[in-house]
C-alpha cells in the first residue's frame, strides 16, 4: 500500500485528503484516512494560479494530515493529485513550476494536475466511460470513452455556464426587474423575493456590478428561484430552461455511440425537485440512450482516486495538455 494525497482547489478554498491505496483490480481505489481544509483560496494573478501560494498551503496540510492519521515523521507520498478550478486556462505556471517544488519539499515524484471537472468526473464515475455534468455557481460537462476528453461549456458567467447557479440567479433577477418595469415576462413573485433578499430593485445594479464575486452573488439567488417555482410559472420556466441547458451539455460530451452513463454532481442539484424534475424529463426526451446514475462521490474523492491510480500504475483516464497531465519517474 502507498500513501497518496488528493487536493481540491476552488474559489471557496482548499480541501486535502490523505489516503492509502487498496487497489487490487486496477481501479486506483483508495481508503481515505484523514482530511483537512483551508478557507483561503489559492491566489490567481496575471501568470495564472500561483504555485508558490499553493505550496505554502499544501505542505502544512500534509503535516496536519499526518498528525491526524497518527503517522510519525514525514509521510512518504507515493503520488499527489491536484484538481483545481481554472486549471484549463490558468494552469500553465502551475504545470511548469509545481512538480520540481513538490519534489524538493515533500519528495513527491508522481504528480497529477487536473481541472476540477476531471476530479469531479473521477469522483462521480471513477475510471469508466460516460459523461458528468458538474454544476454549482457555473456549469461544465465532461465526457470520455477513455481515449480523449470532450468538454462542453464551463466558459464562465459572461460567456456561458448556461444552466448553472449564476445563470439561474441572473435569469430570476431579470424576471424580477421586468416585473418592476411592467415589461412582458416579468414575475411579481420573483420581484418580491428579490427585494426581500437584496433590497429595493432600483439599487440592484449598484449592488451587483462592482462586485468581484458577482457570479457567487448571482448564484446565491438561485435557491430563491427554486423556492418560487412551485407557485410561479416564470420561475418554473427558468428551472426548466436550466435543465435543458444541462442536458444539452451532457449530450454534447457523451461518447458518440452506444449507451452512456450520465452523472450530475455539484451543489446546484441540491435545489431539488424544481430542477431535478425537469432534468429527468429533458434527459428522457433529448438523450434517451443515457442511463442516469448517482455520482459515487465528489471532487476530493476523485482527486484521491487519480492519485491512487497514478501510484499503482492504473490510471485509465486520458491525459490532455490542459485537463489532465501527469509526471512520473519515467518522465524525469
């Protein structure tokens, strides 16, 4: 057995998990032993994700995990897997600098750097073909037949993330402001919820536009839209449109032939039946060959699985210059 470390890096902070490989069947299975977290996200600057800042959080976390696991002395890590939001577009410096830094500081010689969508996929489906829609503030779909990755959306709240939390929140607020103006398509129900949640409607632009965390603020209104859907057809229509966007993304990434397992994972789906009901209907109509399956676990478990597979030479998920890159002894 080998000690492995999984890291989940996102906008709300860092989560770490230490585990031991248990794999005897080529799946990369890992038994989690200890977890810890940090509420401070990794800094992102003009050069992308900051590897120095990430390392400054990771090394103390390994010490903390070792203490929680009852390990005396440094943990001999067989592999580390890091899933990070923004890896696809902001990960160049991380890929260039982190491998050598981790080897110097922790003796790590096997490293996987992945987009958080990849670790969400691994957590949900493991190392088998299929498609995963990961949705929270944003929305991205990822699929593979284990030869290459196919991605859909995940372009951020200005250019895409259609059907994600920020998209739902923005659509709900637009309907509220339409009602305030007296324009068609407005929702008095959502207007009342908007003013209870944010304050007077005319002040909303001033509250939202200057915010650097605008996507999260928009997404915070998504539960209000879901709560209104039972009594308001406009709110119900927003949730139906979000479900349609999620299924369109899934259809775009499903392996092209044969049945396709599809998992939906992420905090957005905690909105419950107002979203899940339309989602099931859209899936049956638009992607009848899909088999919906429950996500087995989350992105942190997915990072542990990737680390375990890397440590045991059983990684079957396809490598990609931006989505999943690995470094082993053979590459040095």
